[in-house]
């Protein structure tokens, strides 16, 4: 599920003025010089597809082969979707010049670490695995600091807020909802002893952060937050 892509860039050949022309190098059927950097780059670049998941199974970091419907991959997928939603919210927020965009990028990086922990089920992890994918409480405490900082600048919450307040705010509310689902996928893994409890804590705190940030974005942009109004019978 988590793929690594290596990008190789070849450098163009530079001619040297004043030297005699040398014989043309051999060329492959595909038009690449057999000794060129371009050919070497093409040979090094891995394919994005592996075909190893065609049978409906995928691998954990510990080397286990599990069905793609396994709750570990369900949690990984929800976390990946969350990062994508935050990325979209970050793009909308960047267009408005919000200074918290760097924080969203850091959150996306932390979600990669969340995924590493989830992909390393503790029931089959060796000590070396655990050291590489452990998840500490430090990111949780950082989110709490961010939440407190933005909360102090917001007007009191007196009604139930509907996802609204402009594109930045609405996208952050959507990210919050996806975060809640990711948390619901992760909690059973933590309760079963397969994932670090700090991962569930981080997602729980992250949804609070996204809620506060959505309100902050709406306030900074001067957008109205729509509130729940009970329909008349």
C-alpha cells in the first residue's frame, strides 16, 4: 500500500568545441544510447506497479501477507485518505495566505509515521521493527499547544456549527470528519495490542485541531459560519 518511488534524472551530454568528432555510440532499439545517463536512469527507475497485490493480499512491514480487507489495511487506507483531504485543505488555505499551512504539511508527515506504526502489527514485530516505527506522545502534545493557541483567538462557541465558512474552512471540516473515521479504524487495533496507543491519541487530538482550525480560517477570511437551526414541525 505504501510505495516508494525513486526518480532518476539523467544529464544531457555536453559537446566540447574544438575537438575531433568521435564515433557515434551504440543506440538501443528504443533510441537510447546504450551508455547514456538517460538509459541508466531508465534502467534504475522502478515500476509503480508490482502485481503482488493482484490476488487480494498485501504485505505489512513485518513481512506478513494479509487480505486487503484486513483491518490493518482499512486503517492504513483511512489514514492515507485523511492525508489527501488535508492536502486539499492546505491548497485552499495556501491560496488565502494562511500561515498555518506549514502546520498542515507537518501533520501530513506525521500521518506517514502513523501509517508506519499501523503497518507494523506488534504481534509479529521484532524489536528492530518496533524501534523504527514507534510513535511517541510528543506530536500529541504539540497538537494540544496548537489547539490552545487558536482557541484563545476564537469567539465563544454558542451553537452547533455546520461545515461551512468558505473553501478553506469547509475543507478543514471535511478533513476532520475523515479523521474521525480514521480514528474509528485505529482504535480496534490499539485495543487488540497491534498498534501504539499514541497513534489513537494523535488522531483524536488531530480532529479537535482541524475543528478549531476550520473556525480560525473562517474568522480570518471574514466568512460566516453556518449554525444548526432546528426545522419547524
